[in-house]
C-alpha cells in the first residue's frame, strides 16, 4: 500500500483501476476505503481511483494540532500524492469535509486540477453546524467506542466496514480535526477561484438542509459552477448510494 511524505506527515492511499485519474477525498472519521466499500470502485471501474486517507484518518499520520488540518495542509497532501503517482493533473473529488479539501486543492494548486467535484458541501464557513460539531466532539473525547455506541443508540445504521473504520481512528486526532472545523472561517478568496475557469460541480441531497442552501448560493454566483440535487437524499445517503450518484454526475467525469 503506497505512502508519501507531505512535510513531516505520512499520507497513505490506495489505487484502484486504470484510466483517467480521479483523486477521492473522504469525509470526517472514515478513510479512503469508504469510496470502495460504498461501490464507487465498481461504478467507476474505467477510471484510476486514488483514494487518500486524509491526515488524521486511516493509515495516514494523526497529528493532534488543529492547525495541521487546515485546508491548505490537506491540499499539500493531495499534491504530494499526485507527485508520488507521477500525475501532472487530475480530477479532484471530495465528499463533505473532503469536498472542502478538494476545493482547496484547486484554489491553491489550480494548474494541477482539471475539475473539482464537491459532494455534500460548499466553500463557505460552516458555522451553522458548529453546535452539532461541539456535541460530536464531546462524545469523541471519550474514545471511538463511545462514538460508535452513540451512533448505535440513535439507531444510525453502521455496516461492519464503517464500524471498523470508525474504531480504527485515534480519538485525540479527531478532536483536533473538529477543533479545526470550529475555527475555520471559510475561504477568503472565492472571487479568485471563480476567475480560474476550473469547472466545479456541486452535488447534494435535496434534504441536506445543513449545506444545500449555501451550495445553491455559490453555484449561482460562480460562472463555472453547477449544482446537481439528488432528490430525496440527505447528507449521508447522498454518499452511500453510489449508483444514484454516478447516474446523476457520471457525465461530468468523462
């Protein structure tokens, strides 16, 4: 399983398939293998999928300094992986937290990104979900067992692969991830991105009340951005149903 050094941190990733490259960035608390477990490897078998374990997750380094999780740090990791794979350019696709890092990669390294896919996210501040993040963080501080028990108590389905990914995490690193989320104020140079002419696709569930309104706002303000709504899906199911996602956005990836 390949790894690269990004500054002082080791970044782990896996490669699946052959064809035009797509960098895949997962959401908080999981790992790059989530994309494969949820069926994207099969749905995109004609592409070369590079699934990165974001720092703090999976087999990558797990710093406990919140500043280590700023978007520009993750963008640097993506470029380190691309360099390790000998890729000059690629599509960068992220979901939720990972979508913000996909956007950051295009913003800070525009010559390396052919297009961006942001699932379940927008590039603005996420202050509207800070209360939920603080509640989550209070549970995470007790350890990953406590978080899994919390999800079980709420009746949230946890397939075995997702349970394994959650329990494999270092809770102290994830506390730092949440600290970083709470301190982040959004990208301050969105006008510059809109002048880069990098195609951007945002896709969100129609029931994603936390992130859809601002995604619609950004799509209407940026000429190269387009928005796809997945009818009847929420923030979580818009990731888990890979067939519906690929049906909705697959033409954008060709």
